[in-house]
């Protein structure tokens, strides 16, 4: 396909009921061009990943929120581990390698060699892919935008990132990396996360080393940060995880710890470790998101709520 932008515009123009655009990297001018070809009557869902280091490097734009927030029937979702490039308008679908960037779609002076191919909407696996895509995604709001922008602002200037394997991503090695759908942190003491990140693992127990490696592999924090910047980036990453976002929504009203444990049980399924999991989640959000959450003990009851 030589005219990738034309093919993608045709998919957008064809969407009368629903348009789904999923790509790790999205630049605002490209998205604006595609939205300009899309009916205002169509429901639009845009899914991207917004790692702060990628926004800092200029391969993705946080400004797409301004394009989408006021548009009717439109949602912006974040999926922390997104790598697929998937575009469907009603019964037309394209999949391939091209992000929604000028270089990927042949709009720059030095375009990439990319591929988008049409796939039948009833192709086996597409429905399952869309369900999995959205199950692990969280809806963007102003708070997530502010957290992400704060992390971007604190990062040092980074060199250009490769779209498939961004330099600056910490390689912790070993062990299975979990997806975001039901992820909760496993390292019991969140202050130990920076110790592991900085490479001082000899001060940690073997169990803490393994837990930190697993959590860092999920969070994908760029290497070489000082501790304050690291903490802000971890906080921004936590707010891209569905369970943390569910906790955030649940504690708009003050909640007792028993209610929080029951929430995790509903989200992750019956588990004998629900008490421990909530204790770890609580420690993490209080450590990395202290401006978001408040802990009180009135009348010997433990309560957590939003500030």
C-alpha cells in the first residue's frame, strides 16, 4: 500500500457508527486530519499509551487530549503495554506497522517504510483483540493528563526513541511480564523500588529483588532518573493501570479498608491474598500519589479517600 494516509482516511470516512484507532504513538496533526474526515455522528475511541519518555522525545503528543475532549461521542483511552496498530471504521479494518505519525504515514520528508493491510471485520480474533485491548485500557481525564505532563516536564531531554524498542526503557531481565488488566504491585515496600531501579539490589532480599524486577518490567520507567523524577513517573504509570484507576474512582467517598479489600477481590477474583494485595496497593498509592489520596483513622477505623 503506497498511500497509507489515503487508505486510513478512507477508513475514517467510512465510519458512520464507530471508529476505533489504536496506536502507541499518535501525533496531534495526524489525528486532527483523520478526525476531520470522520462523521460527528460516529462514536470514536482512540487508544494510545502515553509513556512520558516518548512524549518528551516527541514521538507522541499529549495535545491529542485537546482534540478529543470536546468532541461528542469520543473517548481517549490509555493502554500501558500497547504495541498494535489497529484501525477500524465500521466494517473496514486496517492492521500493520504504521503509527499515527507523519513519518509512519508518508507525510514527512523522510518517511518510514510501513505497512497497513485490510482485514475482514469478521476475521477470527479481531473481536477478541478489541475486547482485550479495552479491558486493559483506562479512560483519560484531566488528572491523568496533569500527572503525565508533570512527568514529561521533569524528564531530561532524551534522544530520539525507536518505535519498537524505546531506548531508556529499563531492562530488568528475567521472569514473566504481566499485562495491565489485573496488575497490582508486588513489592511490599514501595520505597525499595527506587533502590532496585538504581541498581543497589544487594541491599534488598531476594524476594524484594524479584518483586521489584517484576513491577519495574510492567511500569517501563526510563533509566537514569533521579528519585523525585522517578517517583513522579511511577505515579503517572500507576494512573494508567486499570486497578489503580478503579481504586481512584471508588474512593471519591471515604472507604474502609474492608471495602477496599472487597473491591480488589471483585476486580481480581477470589484470592486468599486480598488483604496483602490491598496493603501493598495502599502503600504504593500513598507513596507515589500522595497528593491524590488521603488516609485517616477516625474512631479506630482506617479510611482512605481522595484529597
